[in-house]
C-alpha cells in the first residue's frame, strides 16, 4: 500500500469525499490544538507564499500572504479592536482594553495560549494563516520539503479547510460561536454588529488565495457551490441546536439567551408595522420568534434529498416554536428532539451529489417556500438570497443556465439583494416581489 493509500485507509474514507477525515480533524480547531503556531513570517517569505505576483506555471499561486495582507479583512481584525466602536463595546461590557480582552481576542486574532506561540508569533497580526490552517509546528517540514502531498500535510496536522464540513466548523467558531467562545446578546447589546454567515457565499467573497483548477481538484477535495451551501446549513443548524441545548449558553439570568431569537422581532421602529404571520411557526404577534433562518434552508435541503425527512424537520421546527411559549424545559425538550433528527444528516448531505436537476429542485423549493411566506423575517430572507445566488451561480457553471435566461435570473437576483440591503428598512412585501421575479426569470 503506498503512502497516500495508507493515509486514506487509516481514516477509512476516500480522499474525494474525506468526510470522516474532515470530521475527525475538525474536532479540534486550530486555536485549541496542541501544535505550536510559528507566525506569519514563517509563511510569508518571497520564495514561499510572499511573492508579489503569482508564479507562472505553478500549481500554487505563491502570493497568498500578500493577498491576505492587502485584501483580506481577516488581516485587520485585530486593528478593529482599537477603533471607536470597539472601545465603546469594551467600556459597556467593562472589560478594559479590547486589544487585551480574551473575549475579543478569541475571534479577532489567532489567540492561542502563550505556550503555543513561537518566537516569530505576533498576536497583532490578526486572523493569520495558522488561525485557519493550524499551527505549523508539525506540518511545516512536510509542506516545504516537496516530498509529500496534501494528504501528508493533513496527516501531520494541517487543518482541512478545503473540506466543507471542516471549513464550516472553523468559520462558524467565530461567525457564530462554540462552547469556548460565544457571541452573546449582551455583547451585541453593548454594540457588536449582528453576525451573519453562509458558507458558500462567504467563501466566494473571501479574497481567493488559491485557484480551483484541474490540479487543485486532484490534490484536494472540491464540491459545487450548492453542495457547499447545503453542508454549511447542516453544520450551522447543528451548532445552533448544540448551543440552544447547552446549559452554559442557553440562559442569562431569568431570561433565555436572546441571541437565539430573531433580532428584528424586537429591534425595529415601532412605526414599522412589519409583523406578519407565518403558518410554519404558529405564533401570534408580540411573541419573539426563534431565529430559524438556517432551519428553513436545511428543511429545503432535506426535502430535496428525502421528502419525508424534510417534512419531519418542518414538523419538529414548528414544535420548537410552539414550545418556546411554554417554558424553558419544553423548549429544550423540543430542541433535543430536533437535534436527534440532525444525527447523521451532515454525513447524508455530504454524500449527496446535488448535480443536474437536483440544483433546479433546490432553487424551485427555495422559491416555493418563499412564496408561501417563509421569508417574512429578515434573517431568513438574507439566507434565502445567499442560497438563490449560490444555485444560480452553480447552474451557470454547469451550463444549465446561460444567455438571456441567465441575464434575467441575475437581474432578478439583484432585486432580491436590494430588498435585503438594509435590515432596518426591510419590507417583506418587497422581498416577496423579488422572489416572484426570480420565479419568472428561471421558469
């Protein structure tokens, strides 16, 4: 058995899917691994990843560090903690200097323990290479020697960011939270912006420091945008339900942890009479709804894969909303039941192809639930817009949508993005009109 085959067999999975590998390595995020972090200087040499321009005829661009430093907002994440808004948040929370407070550093920089910081490690560099790819102590030698491949780097401890499950867990660890670092309603109340995330859209918007070509697809795992989106939704729901059922995170004094609820159920001008009924939640006016934007998306995904499973998630989501009016214990019981349904769902989504007519089915299902009134809440509309954009892009890439039809679809998509451009002025009726335009464009 050759080296690569041995690595794959040891993980019990084919490299093309590598789901088990992603899951196994994603259990320990780079910030909390045992490997030492060597610092950006280790990666940014001109003969490594610090070239000013991409190298011609190279399978790797080699200018990754320059792209990160000049174009990636993650590079400036630490610097934002010196801004006026950060100072205000820190003062409101009573945590002192934001650039020294662990609660801020855990997501605004690569805040590994002091014992894991090598001599060239600089905390103020922000969200660095190793914050995503893992401490380079054990894999750097294999990586630069040129004698091994990507699988060898993973075996030595590099974090598998190319694999959607692992990437979703990594991104959501800051863009939503974990048991170790969690953005609460108190932090938002102190002035922190609302967090939003969707795996495929945010991956696409990230200044690319890689090129997905034939060589990339041979060396690493790759999925189309719809599958990446679907996996991201499944992981997001898993993280949300894990937090909702975590006694350390689901309550704040006599109140539930309000970060689980739809922000705009409470935060909007009283003159903006935006409440509308939703049959799928069965709640009347004046009752804050749990934020179920990701659950709606996952329901669509599940319905395409398995109609009965989609119906089950819909029923259990309704039960969760109903339970929220009956008390804390009832809510936890309903969340636990829904969480049980999620068991194995990430694997099921990861193993599904989402090719051909499957993408069209996803798009039609998204439009269908939108026309049924599921996107009257802003966050759900925002997630739906990301999703529709992902599917249209994937249909274009596969050649299924082109020419005038593609132009019409993108024009309609622009209307959807405009409708969710400003959460404070969001109008469900405008978004419904946008969804109807998308339906007309893709028919």
